[in-house]
């Protein structure tokens, strides 16, 4: 890769920014290419359609409110708020996609030091034949100051086992209530007052 000094234009301007020309950086076409997949095009179209529709409905309610319908004042305010929420969610998802593109440009897998799974701790030297751990899709990002942070791509499910309490079996009130429910089930036409116990 050419050094930044070799990519300066022939006048050697000191304020020439070569960082914005590197592939995958925010603001470049490589970073924006992620937002032009068929799924993202559908999201962009849905955002435009929803915002246009919500603003049109707000305008319609505003004209009804001006004509004397008092409840339409609330709707005239509500529809533009819905449109603003759609824009907010769309913008947040765009930023999230661009941030993921910047943090994980090549799908970097975590090292054995950051992965506590036993597979990563005993991995053979040849990474191509090594079995992949469950969270091998984790992204490693370098933060300012040289610190690295690892985000798991897929989290492992947590299994919780519940131990039976011996105190529940010894509870006389619970046993009596279970006998009562059993009697009600055995006698479907009976009334609760008919219970002999």
C-alpha cells in the first residue's frame, strides 16, 4: 500500500487529506456500498414511502381540524411525530451499518486470548483446519489509545438449571391445596363447598 506521502498531489500541499481516500473509511464509496444492497434499497424506499404517507396524513388531519373537527388537532400533531420516528430509526440503522463496516472491514476473528472457549484455547497452528468456536464472528475494533475491544458476533445461550427445593415438598398447606385441586378435577360438577376435606 502506498504511503500517505506518496499519494500527495504534485504540488505537495500539506493540508491534503489522504485518509479519506482509503477504502472502507466512512464517507467513501466503499463504505457507502453497503447501503446499496437490495435489502437496504427496500429500507430506503420504505422510509421514503412511510415519511411521505405520514406527512400527507398529517396534512389531511390539519385540513380537517381547520374545518372544525376538534379531535383532528391531535392527529395533525401525531402523524408528523410518526414520520420523525421513522427517520430516527432509519438514521440509526444507517449509522449502525456504517459503524459495523468501519469496525469489521474483513470479518476479523477473535484471538485465543480474547475467546474463553476451550476450542480457541486448544486450536491447532493451522487456522484453516481449526474448528471454529460458536462466537467466531466477533469483531475486534481498535479504539483510540491502542486499546482493543471485542464484541461477540453470536452469543451463546445460557442454560439455567433449577434445583427442586425440599421445603416445597414438606409444605403441608401446599399439599392440602394440591389435594383440593385434585378433588375438583375428579368431580367436575361439584361446588367448592362440597369438598369433604
